[in-house]
C-alpha cells in the first residue's frame, strides 16, 4: 500500500489529532470533533488516548469522501451545538447541505444532523419548483435524510420533521404523476434507479407502483415485473411467487381505489374558504374555487377510463390548477398545498399499506375529518 497522502483541504500541520480514512490523512484540532458530541468519535478518541499518541486514528470502513463532507462542516462552521441557524456557507447549495447531513448521520454527529433537518424546509426548493423542475436526486436525498432517526431531536422537532417528510412525499407523488403524464416513465429510467437505491420497502416505491397501476395497460404493467432486463423485473427474477403476489396486490389496490374515489373527491370539494388562499386573497380564492368546481364536476360525471379512480392524479390536477392561476400567486399555492396534505397523506399511507407492506386495504373512512 502506498504511503497515505495528506488531504488537500483538511490537513492542518499544527493540529493535534490525525485521522486516516482509506489512504488519506486528515489533521486538525481534536476540539473540532469533540464539540460534535458524537458517540462514534467519543469512543474512538477514548481508545486513542490510551494508545500511542503519534499514530493516526483509523476510521475503518468509512470513506474519505464522507469524512471530507463532515470536515467541511467542522472547519467552516460556527458552534453547531449553540446555533439555531446553519452557517452561511451551507445556505446556497442544497445538494451540499444534503451531503453534509448524510455524513453527519454516518459519524453520529446528531446535533449537526438535527440542525440540518430543522432547516431543510427553508433551504430546499419550494413546492412549486419541486413539482415542475429540479433533480430527482434532491427528492431522494431529502427523503433519505428525513428518514434517518436522530436521538437528539426533541419531540416537537420530530413532529416537525414528520410533517415536512410528509409534505415532500406528497409533492413527490405530484411530480411522479406529472412526469408520467408528460413522458412515460420507463422502468429503467433514472428515477426508478434512484428509488431502488432506497429499497423496495420504501414508500417512494409505492408511488412508482401507483403510477404503473394508474397509467399503464394490463400487459405493459405485467411486463415491468416479468422482463428481467429492467431493474424492477430483475428484482423479481427467480422469485415468481413474490411477483404474483405483487401483481395481485396491484389489482387489489385498484379495486380499493375505485371504492374510495367518490369519497375522496367529495372530501376534496369540502375544503374551507381559508384553505384556498392567503388571508384576504379573495380574488385568488374565488378564481381557484371556480376552476376546481368545474374540474370536480367533470371528473365525477365523465366516463373516462382511469379518471374515475385515479385519486392522486385528481389531487395533482387540483395542484396544477392552483399553480396555474392567472396571475400566478405562489403564496396561495403553498397555502392550498398545505390544506391538501392531509388528504394526500391519507391515500399515500394506504397505498404503502397495500403495495409495500402487502396488507389488505384499509377499511372505509380513511379520509381526514374536516378541521
Ligand atoms: Zn393569492
């Protein structure tokens, strides 16, 4: 093995502690790490105090890349344990912030990780932007970070994280449906590969199955699971029984959605006036209410093929109408999306229940009560 080289950014000759990660040396003052109160580092530093001081601390099984991301936060940050706001350098680049969050979690720097989770809603792109543009990786990374449990989060913070997680997932459904309507989502598309990184027991996989269910014919749906050249079919290669179960669950899911359809639309029609808009944006509210009334009516009466049960597609169209008001009002759009969250969450949870947990459909009455 060649001699380890010094990291270009995070090697301070005057530092008192040296870390070896893969074949790269990092050196800086131990207090930078100690301020993180990480159980992982506390154990390592304790062991090192007893051993030979001169040898670097080896971070076995860790990547130099992930440690470098953590160092970025350690070197250029203010004291994370005290600050409520993230340091200035993190503000501009959401991708970078997400990388730091993932590294913070790997190294059990839970204070830093919690801080980033708290501030993500302000740093991530707004909903309108997420639905219409931005990379799939951002969704997947935001969800991955929000999924990581953190023992340092207070109960109130946990509630906030859960709420944000839900909002992003609901927005994600809208985006998947929008994409499905514009370009057919292929089972070997970038999005599918990103989702499969999270695993087939993740609720993002349910969103994918929902889209296949809603927007594909019977044959092509089955092909996705049987063609082992695509990533999804490949997963079920040699697992015929599981594949059959999956297809049966898709049928069961559709039956359940058909039964839920009129209730879901009725419930969506019963939003309060204040749910449609910011306070005093009466013009926005009236315009949107008119558009939505016409939309609901057409969908309850028109005998189109899948419109009569594709409830997530219906909700997506509601968002689209709110987004495309003339003139556009992003404030009212955000307000409206918040009001739609409980409805989407109810369906989402049920879809996960059927398609991922492979349980029988939930009983009637899933629709959240009027507040
Ligand atoms: Zn408005």
